[in-house]
């Protein structure tokens, strides 16, 4: 599908990133590994039944200046399902009653907390506003052609302009669970410990004790330069960890980590915890342009014995490497908020936007989103406020 919104710009949709050169797409996302060509191509390969993919693109002449992935999700989608957020722990009852927020169209890079619409740095503010309206109009046209509502997940609370624009377009907004992150502001690990001491001298001492106990445990943390050699153990660890925390099966194939390394290369880092040459835990880091995510982990708790392994593997080692690699921000995910805040993290609020498939359906959903927004605010505001409660520190 191609149309001409203005003399300077051409809009098109394609069904695969194979049709877009990696360098052209990556120029739109130089600082977000979860918006990169490699990551989105891998997600495209892993979608399975129940999901179609379309990429809306805007070109100025032959140059790609904006783009956004759109996931058309139908019943049976295992990878992308908004019911978890909408119904939470009560989701089984709606499922029995055949109530679902599927089918729908999810918009934006999969699992990213960054911008949903991606723009070239060459566009000025005015051009971005114009292209953004054109791009979102294309997304609406695509959803309308399939009679699908639009949902935009994980919108950062720092993106006030995006939220205001979506409210102007009459999207319903509700809260999502926040994410913890750490801005790297130090030249060495001692600088990090001094930062912790500024608001929690006791935690600084606890961190040093955790690291010392870990050194004495006999467990070593090593970077896995060849994940293929450990793939069977990686799969076992991540599947057990995922099912224990989420009560559903890990949604990716056995080749997921292998293809990830093939597609993203040095932007992928695996840290493994070894006890007597056996891999008993790992954490995955994806990094690009100063930003890194830690989206997946797996730990054999029977062999590690205590939480010291978790924080040494999934927190202290990535922080140390982030400092040496010159990274500016680490995203640690959406669990264990209090322990992470005590170790220096801030909490980033997230929002979820919804636009009905028709004006009538959209209006009919207003009471639900009013209720859901109130319900979620009561759950997440205390989590987002954790940062301001740190002793001697106000963010």
C-alpha cells in the first residue's frame, strides 16, 4: 500500500523488514536496541500463529525518515496478548466467558520503553510533527481496513508530548506497570558505591558484603562469547525462570538466542554464572547507542542458594561493564522494585493507549478504561513513588 500525503513525503507499508535495508532502519533507532532492525527481524521470525506484521514507512525522496512496526494480533496470539495487562490475575474468568482484547493491533517496537514512532535525526521538530501525524494516520488506516482497535503499549511517562498528542486524538489512556532503570554517572564502580552511600550507607555496606560472599561461594561470572555452546542450558534456565514468574510457557523457539547473536552481533552480551564448570544462571544484555536492556534471565535457584547470585549476576556485573563500556542507561525490567531502588534505581512510569475500531466501539470502552486507569493507579503509584522515598534523596 502506497499513498502520497504531501509533495515531500511518500508513505508505504511492507510486510517484512527484509524489504528494508538494515542501515536505513537502524538510522531511525540509533539509541534503542529493542527498536533495531536485528531485534525486530527476530521478533518477526518468532511471531508464530495469530499475528501478522506490517511496517509503516515514510520516505523523503529515497531516504527513509520515519517508521513504526504494527502487529495485527488475533485470537491465539501467544507472543502478544494485552489481556494480561487488562485483566491481570483475574484474566482466567474473562477467558472462560470468551471476553478478550484480541483481536487488536499493537503499535511500536516490541518490548521497548523508547519512542513508538521512529524518526530520522535529520528531521526538525516541525517536520517530525508533520510526519508523525502522517505516520499515525497510516496506522489508523491500516487498523480500520481490518476493523481492529489500536493499542500502543509501554509509553514512557517522560514522553509527555506523545501522551498529549494521543489524548488529542481521543485515545483512552491507562497505566502499565513501571520499569526500573539506572543512569550511569560514574567513572568506576567505587563511584557507584559512593552514590549509594549518599542516601543509604547501610545499603553500600550490604552491597560490598553481597559481593564478598559471592566471591567466596565459588561461583564465577563469565561473558559467554559463544552462546551456541551453551544453548541447551540457556534454554532450560530461561524456560524454568519464565514459567515460574509468569505461569506461562516461554514464547520463543529453541533457536531464539542463536538467531539473536547472528542478527545483533556485538550488541548482544550473555553473562553466565558457573559453578564447577556448570552454567547455573545467566542474564542477557542488549545494548546500543549508550542504552542497554536486561530483558531475560534464568537462574537455577536450587544450585545458587540465595539472592546474592541474582544481584551479582543481574545487577552488579552489568553495572560494572556498563561503566567500562561507556553506557549511559540500564533498564532492569518490571519486578523487585524496592530492592532495585535501594541499589540506586529510579522508576519510570508507563502508559497504555487504546483507540477503538469505530467511534461507537471507542465510546463504549470509555467506562472500562476509566475503571482500569483508577485500578492501575492504585497499584503502580506506590511503586513509582519508591524513588522519592529513598533516605536523603529526592528525584
